C-alpha cells in the first residue's frame, strides 16, 4: 500500500488545521483501497491518480472520506498541491486539476499560501418546515438566529448555512448527531454549517457537521467556506470586494483559518478563490494499510 503523508491544512494555531492524508502516487490504487486509507486515518484523504494529462489538466485528484468517495475536497486539494510543490512536481504557477466536481484551477507560488478556484455559488432558501428541523437537531431556538432564513448554498456540494447571533452560541452547540444524516437527506444537504459573525468586518466563525462522512465534525472545510461566501452575499453581509475570513475548528481545539475572495467580471461575480497554507502533521508519515 502506498504511503500517505498527513498534512494539516488551514492551520492558525499550533494544533490547528484539518488533517488530510495525501498519497502522491495513487495511479495503481483501487477506489476501495483509497477509501480504506481514509477509514484507517479517520480523515478525508486526497489521492493524485495521474499527472501530465491531456485535455488541459495537469493532474487528476480523487478524494475519499471513511464512508465513500467525494467529488471535491478543498483542504485535501491544497494539501496535495503543497506536497507536490515540495516534491518539485509543480512546473508552473498556474495548475489545472481534474476532479469529479469538474476542473479546478490553482495558483501555486514557489512558496507561501496556495489558492484554488470554485465556481460561482448557487443559493436557495430553506423552507420554514425544514428550518425547524435543522434548529431542533442543532438544539437552538429560531429566536437565536441573526438571519431568519437558512440557506442551502453550494460551489461544489450543498451546505446548509445557519447564522447564529453570537460566537459563544456557536461554540456551545451540542447537536443530535444521530439525526443529522436524516435531516440532511430531507433538506438536500451534505452538511450543516452554523456560523456567527465576528467583531471585525469579513470575519466569520463556523462549525461543520457533515451528513455521513464517518466523523462528526470538521476542523476546516474549504468548500463549505466558499459556499458561505455566496451565502453572505445573499444575506447582504458581504460585498464582492470583500475578503472573507472563516475561523473554524475553534470548538475542537484545532483553530483554522480559511480565506475566500471573489473574482469579478465587471459587476458580476465569476467565481471565488479559496486560499490556505499547510504544515506537516507533526512531521508524521502514516503507512496506512488495509483494515482488518
């Protein structure tokens, strides 16, 4: 079994960032072998399955959580690019990656943070009936919300945005995890993303409770942060010139910071960019074999 190098992506504290096992040469691995690596580590994992591709892409990436394959993973994409750069396998600053979610563009400078693109987001208002279901699962009263509408937003996968009045409420959440998958199925979402606005302009605190990934909470979720950026536009809490700073993982003791910026074509938002850095997970290299 190939070796997976574990990186922490989007860290903003000593223990921060979302761990991601990355395999840089996964061309001969089956999908089940990839899933087993994710299962053994307990984290969403990224796999570089080919390079020097035809059709305009430089790499093909695949992603797995313990339970199944994912179309796209923001933090694993940045982690894989960071390791490819470190291995001398990035020839140009502009890189194109093929994923199940479609083509992803990346900007990989010789050092420092890496940026990946996401398309313009789709945003839909959650019905009042489903809003009550979400509030029940999170254990919050509708009166605790600072936005009366809940939003299903997506740039890659649908995330349900719930805006609470204060960060203290966010960090005190104790969801009914036994009901999250069922409620996500009902509302057509892949995860609940409660947030609270920070004291500074453009600052948001967030938590992510995924539908069925095989773990209860994420320390940093790039595609949820990009979906949130378009939700903030919808709520009027951001404008296209803003840089959105999302702090996640604080309640887990793994504080992370995800930056999202908008790319405009005139007045219209064409797409957004997720920016982040990485570190090795305490220098750890995990050789993850098949589960017994």
